[in-house]
């Protein structure tokens, strides 16, 4: 399946504008006006906080505390966006690259939704997803 993303799923048409948050992170990283601690962060520095926040989010998701779930998912998103802005500053990749990549991957790995395959059960859907992933990684032939 090609990396072309159908119109309703293209990032520009998603309906949620993350640009104000992106600008906020850029402001935190600004050389003169930003936060010294946020400016000091590097991509390699982001690994541990991202894992820590993901663990906290996982714990929150196992609870019935929806406000806590929302807060912890926001903390994961903060770390993802901060790492992405750091990468953008270094010319490595952009937020658009991240969103496009994960969107295209989800479309490729759901042939039962975006392709001709059929899945009548969660088990069949998971099998098709895993097969698509294995093909993508070169473990299975097309």
C-alpha cells in the first residue's frame, strides 16, 4: 500500500490544530526569551522523561480517574512535542514528518480497513495488522 494518505486522513485535514501548542514549545526553547531548562534539553535527554510519563499514563489509564488520564496523556504529548521541536531545530525531522509517518503506517497496517482484506473479529484484525507489520519490516514476503 502506498504512503499516499487519503484526503480525510491527511494531517492538514485532521480537524485538530496543534500549532498553538507547537508555538508554545518553540517559545520555551527560544534562545533569548525561553526557559533555560527547556533550552538545555537534547533529544537524548528526552528518553527518560518520555518513558517516565508513558508509565504514568499507563497507570492512569488502568484507573477510572479520567481527569488523571487526560493529564498524563497530555504529559506524554508534551514530551513528544518537545522532542520533535528539538529535532526540528537540528534539521532532523518536523512535526509534519512525525504525523505523516504515523498516519501512513496506520493505513498500511490496517489493510482490513483501508485495503481489500477483511477482518470479522478483533483476532483477525490483529493478525492482519501483525502480518502487515512483518511484511513492512521484511520478515514476510509481499
